[in-house]
C-alpha cells in the first residue's frame, strides 16, 4: 500500500521495530543529484502493533539538472536487510517493497561519478490508535477526538475518508471536525481514521530541495450513526 507522505524530524516510541536506532545522518555525496526518497510503512491489519504487521514501500526519484536519471544503483538498507530498487518505467522513479517495519533506514544512490550515500533517517516508533476504537459507533455531527499511544514525530497526517489535516508537532492527539465524517441518515456508515507519522532529513550530498523521509501509518475502522 502507498501512503500519503509528509516531511519531518525524529522520535523513538516505546514500541520499537526490528532493530536499534542509529541516529539521523545527512550522509555525503557529489552534490550533483536531486534525490527525493520516501520509506512508507502501512498496516497489514487494522491497528497493527508489531513490526511484522506492516509492509514498507520504497520510492526514490532521481534527477540531474531536471532530467530523469536512469540506470542508477539505488539501495535502501535497514536491519531487515538490503533492497535494490528498480526503475521499471525508465523514468527515474525507483521503487521496491519489504515486509515488516524496521524504523531506521539508509539510502545510497550511485550513477557513474554522481552519488548520494549514507543518508539515514530514524523513523517514528510504531503507534497504536487508542480513540476511536475499532468498530465503534460515533456521531458524525460531533467532533471526533483521535488519540494515539506515542508522540514525538515532527509531523502527523490525520485522515478520514473525506478529510485530512497535518498536525505539528506530534502530541499524540488530533481532531476531525464535526460534520466531516462520511455518513447517511438511518445507516451505519463505514468510516476510518488514519494516523501517519513521519521524520526526514535533507541529504547533505544532494542538490538543494532533496529529501529522504520515513513514515508509518496505522488505521482503525468504525461506523458513523445518525
């Protein structure tokens, strides 16, 4: 699953994923490539609580002077192992996927003498959503309080099916305004809330505007009842 991606800076939660955090690093490089990389973990079960209950997608866009860079070697490393990303369409968009969520990820990009190396981000720890609860009935005419059990990410994206907002800083709570949830009179309507927390660094060895981020998403589903 792809996630909505947001920019950010770091915190480690009480529930850690599969490996120790080593700290953020901007890395190094030739300062010739623009690299926009995203590591995006998504729940495989609602309100996942362990690393194995997430899948992680990798997406890295590599350009030079505004032109797509093809044929590069793009590698993401973590305690879960090394993943070599592929540019299936030959347009400078490199992608891959990996089971689990390993929190700390490093990125290396090499294209001839052009390189960006050792860019490392400690992603947010795994969060569980405490409110609303799975399959709860809520009144959509009232504001919905959303709470999760850990805080500290630089940026949070809060989403329902038809509403989204960005929260900074991450204090473990947010709100969806009244009348912004999907509903239908006389019907229990399926809704969901997603909390996406993220951290990022600006690679030191890439051109200005480059970024590398790590985000993790969790969700619960519930019903609106009028």
